[in-house]
């Protein structure tokens, strides 16, 4: 199972990519999409809304079950991946390319406090 | 320790995602259950259903026993024909649903009078119940019941199923060429039935466990897609077929599970549960069993609450339909609700509108009527 080294991770299987402009892209990991199965609906947040870390910010629904996605850090939604809404299977095909939303973090340092690739690798090993 | 079928190694080698199903470690999918679903509707897919069980009956009391045991009447059957029936408790509750085959010499199986194919999680309970009824009726000397754990079961379903099975196993071509719908015949130690759980053409083959891996591989070589339990569920739901444990269980009678058509009361036949069903029918107020199609985004799921003008109902099974590209479900609804009515379902995300539909939703790969 892929765990790219250049990303940060949460225990709830979100990945976070720090962008040059200070924003972060957020998606869910390969482990998560594999566990969920074929996705059929993705509900994305509204741009402009603000979330606390750990707050439910999106929902992905597979044939099997619906799963809440949590804001990895506190922040404001800058953009959402509309094309993913119409073709959720794209997330199953490449979870790390399928960003769900872009956040402006409330605190620039928060993303660095998340799990690194090694830490997340350990996490998923323990869940197998 | 979960049970495994003889095809387990092949499933893991093919990258199957495995799941506990009724105590068996079975493939949920081999990558994408939606792709597997489409393969069955468009071409051909195969399912390892070796967790299900064949129970064979032999002996002079076989026919009388089954006429008493089953809610459907096996006297409808000529040799080689099959029917779908419920196995009922005396209070009318459903113990299991099953396919019953009339066999005997004319079907190529002289030593077996009838075969029942039952669900995996209920098989042992069904057999125990049958032994109890056999003893109570005094048939013990004249009826042998045999649980066929030596057989593997493979279902091959889809518009090109029979063609691809004949490619993979040419010795079956002759039998396949003459079997009509719901007919079965032996071909050497293999048993071929033109039955299925998908709403498509196809067959279900019972074969000695030792033969199963090579046959599965031959089917794969002939271009048949391996399909798991995920696709099996979306296919059967589109086809309006019940799943025991979701759509009915021992607390529900066939009358409220859309299965009144499987209960045969044409003749004064004393079958277990008959009196209870007649009382339930006479008392009235029976709930209906109908389809629902969600009008917007989301997925219908078991146990979700349904609100209709006539009162409350409940989703018994729900899923996303790859063929319809919308969520569908089966539901127990109050009397008076009509196909075409709009009802409200309590989804995880809040109340949502759904249309009541007749079943099935899909036939021969196409969406039907009110479901379209």
C-alpha cells in the first residue's frame, strides 16, 4: 500500500500536501479508499467556510458505507475538487492524486504536527 | 477460524478483498465491485458460492416429506425442474429461502430424489430442522438427508454465460444446449442448473470440490470475470431478489417479504406454517414489500426509516445500483402505498425523497418502468 513520503497524514486516513502558497490540499489515502470500496458520492464543503481541526468537513459514500472526512487542521476552505464529485471512482483509481479540498490553515505550523509517512505506515500496519 | 472454500487460494492470488460472510472468508470484490457488476450485465461473471450448501434427499418418503416441509409445492416439478421456496416455522416465520430440484433417474441422478440448495449461514440450522421434522413425521427409515460438503458451487451469470461455460468446459455443451430456465441435469459428476441470483441468464454448477479450481481457471481463461459478494448484492437487488437475513428472517412471514407467490395453497396440502399464514391473511393489515428508488444523492441502507402518508415503513436492504446510477432499496411499507408514490427516507444525512417502484428494477440488463 502506497504511502508517499512527501505528505502528512492523520490517524483518520486523510493526507495533507503543503503547497508553496501556504495552503494545504487534503484527500484520503489509498488505505482508506481500499477499505471503503467503490465510491459513489462525494459531498464537499462550501468554499469560504471555516472548520476546527477534527470537525467533519466532507463525506465520502461507497456502496458499502458512508464515511466522514475530518478537517486535518483548523482552516478555511479555499477550493473544492468539483470534477471529483461527478466521477468519484477517480479517487479509487488514484487516491493521492484525488484532492478533495484546499484549506488555508489557521496556523501555518499545524500541518507539520501531523503524522509523517513512517508514522502513518505504522498506523496502517496496526489496523490490518 | 473462518471457513474457506476450495477456491480460496485462487481468490487471494487474484487480489480479492476478503470478508467474513456467515463464518466464511469470501471475496467481497477483486478490485471494483461496480466493474464486476457491469461485467455480469454486459457479458459474463463468475461467483464462488461454495459456502452455500446442497442437501440431498433420498428414500421413498422424500416427496411426502418435502410437500409437508416446504411452503411451495414440489409436486409442481417434473424431473430436472427447480422451484424457489421458503422453509417456514409453524408460526409462518421464514427459516430460509432455497431452491428445490426434483432429480431422479430422468435427471441423470438416480440415487437422489430431490436436492435443496440453502444459504450458508442457515445450512446447519436447516438440516437440524429437517431432521427434527423427519423424526416427528416418522420418516426416519425412509428418508436419508445428506449435506453435500463434498460439492463446490460456482455461478456463472450474464448474457454470454452459457457460451463461455461451453468454451471452458466443452463436455457441458450438450446439456447447456437443452436446459430451459429453472431446469437442471447431471453431466457425469457435475450438476448444471439454469438458475441464478442476478436476473441474467446463466447457470449454477455443483461439482466435486477437487474439480473446482481447474474449472474456475478455465472460466477465467475463457474471459469470465471473477465477481465477489459486493457485486452479487447489487445484482440481486436490481433483480428484486430477496436476501435472507436482510429482507426476511424468522420474525417475518413470506406474505410481508414479497414472497406470497412462493406459497402454494392451491390444494389442501398440510405444510408447516400454512395455518399461521392463513390466520395472518385473514387478520389483514399486512405490510407490503416494494422497491424504492432514491431521487437524489445518497445511498439507501437497511433499517432506515421510511415515512409515507399511510404510516411508517423500513428499508430492508439498500445499495447503489450501477445499472441505474441511483440508489435503490427494498422496503416493508404500510398497506395502501402505491408504486409511483413519493415517500421520505431518513438517510444518514437527513430526510430524502424516494419513489416507490415495482420489482424488479432491472431485467435483461435494462431499467424497467417506474424505476427508469
